C-alpha cells in the first residue's frame, strides 16, 4: 500500500515507537493524525512535520472510553478518509501477580485492550463505507508467550491477538487488513513508565530494554511489514526465538522462561 497523501492515524504518537512511526510515515508523504494524552508533545511533533505533510493533533486518553466516539467522529470530519490506524498507545507492567493490586490489572486492560479495541471498532463503519482500511496493532512478544512480572500486561496483549485475528476474518471481504506487530526489547521508555503493583511508575529502565533494538530500526521494519500487508510480524533480537521455542519446543520454552532475567 502506498500511503502518500493518505491519512494515517497513530496513537501513542507523543514518544517512542509512535513518534518514530510519525516521522517515518511523514517521510513517505502520508498525512498524519497524532494522538496521545500529551498534547504539548504532539504539537511539538506537529511543528516539525507540518512543513512536509498535513498534520492533525487529536489528543485522547485510551482509558477514557466515553470520549472516543466524539474523537473518532471529529477526526473523520477533518480528514475525510482515514486509511490506516496504528494502535501504538499502551502501558506496561513490572510486578509479581500476587503483589499487583486489582486496580492495576483493570487499568492495564482498560488502556491496552478495551481502549484499543473500542477506538478500532468505532472506525470499522468508516472503513466498510470506503471499502478499504488497515488496522496495525503494536502488541508484544508477550502477546505470544507469558513472561514474569508482566502477567496482566501479557494478558492484555494476548487479548489483542484474539480480537484482531477474529476481526481480520470478519472483515476480509471489505478489503480491510489487520497487521499484528510484536516488538521484543526496543529502546524506549516503556519500562520506565511501566506500572508497579501499587500503580506507581517504575521510573527506571530495564537492562534488556536499554540494550534493545533502536526505535529507528524497529520502525523501519514495522512500516515495511504494514505497507506490505503482513498479517503478523515479530521484531527484536534473540528474544524473538522464544516465540518459536513456545510453538515447536515447549519443554525448552518452559525451562528457559523460569530463568529469564526480567530486569
């Protein structure tokens, strides 16, 4: 798919992977809708990109589900036709299950799963009407296998796979595509912002994250996967092997996962 002069909507666009997606799609001429909670950061990014392409800033909070219908209607009104929604917004977790308050579990699901699917569901009629559209979803390798200190985070990402794989099958006759992108360790602040068992931010970067793939390299690989219409892609370092161990050598996976250095 050539997204030049097409509208691409990116959540989580204020930093990290989402921001890099915005930079990379602007470089190929796509018009952009930038969403996240941090309106200041979004407007700073808009100032950089609007000399190249059209840019709309549409702040949103994925946890505020009631606000999403109006936001979607307003975005469609301004753009006319959205061709691609990149669901990049979300939050991670670093806590043992028995030390995690249930409100933290609820927050992870409210943002990562319910907010993401509700925003996407609200765009489905628009995509059906124009007989085209594409959902790209940033999940995680732990959407394919479980990992210590990430019980509810992994659950929210597993849930995204279940929803969007089903959605892909439902909408294939409407020329609507779904690409699931599973990052491994990417050098962003996701671990810094991850929630502890009490709901506070961890405020430190995991060693694995600090030594992970650069966001620039990740984004180029992910954009290529989206634009070529891939259904699912795993992007990272050697941690990607765990997907295949889990699938083909489960006994080895179960042995390794118990000894994973999660920090």
